C-alpha cells in the first residue's frame, strides 16, 4: 500500500512509499451490537513518508523517524438495500471501496532520539496519528515477489530445456 495525501487545494502534502508487513481483514455481514456490517481493513507499515516535519535531534547525531502503521478502513451497515461485500474476497475495484459510507485513512508515525528503545535518559520520543476521510481510491495490481520468482524460475527452466535440446 502506498498513498498520496492532498490538501484542499489539491497540492501534494505527503507521499507514503516503501510498504512492508501488509495485511487485510474482511468481514462480510458481521453482526455487532449496532447492527450487521461489512468491513474491509487494509494495513501495513509505510516506511518512507515525504513532507514530515520533525523536531531537531538533541541526544544523537540523527533522530529516527519510523512508521507505526498505515490503515485504510471501509465499513457500512448491511440492509436489504445495501450490501457492500458479496463474499470474503478483498474488493479489486475502486468503486467497491468508494461505495462504503465510512471511508477512513489513518497513519501513525514516531520520532525518536537518544536511546528511546531502552528508555535510557536522556531521550525523546514522539508519536503522532492523523486520520482523514477518503475521497478517491485507485488500485494498481502488482505481482507478489513469489509470483515473480515463479515466472523467473519458469523462464530459467524453459531456457535450460532449449540448451539441452540442441
């Protein structure tokens, strides 16, 4: 998952790239005390975010900025008139995500300076979270590394067979 965040005039404010540890949950017709809901949650670490403003490091040559998590959440109540998910598959069309009445994006980041992992003074640690309403979605299908490896392996086997057949 990567993302672009724009201000109200359409100018790019933040671009999130280099995702890792992605996951998803899909809940189709999930009952809870408020009713029955369809929910899709996509999440991952987004390790590079442009446009961040961080404090000056005080206790080490360079502070560390990291992604805690980035999250896309889509949900809506199920009724006879509206059922957002036909099954437990992750939707692959942008329109399916935009049909949900609740569309939220949130990102959490941290800044650490000094020995903040071990909590040894002096150090500073700041964590922040932002949340936005989603107004547009685009989906690009990217082959997984394992699929690319299978395709490469298939190409190597085919070229090896040609050499042996000569």
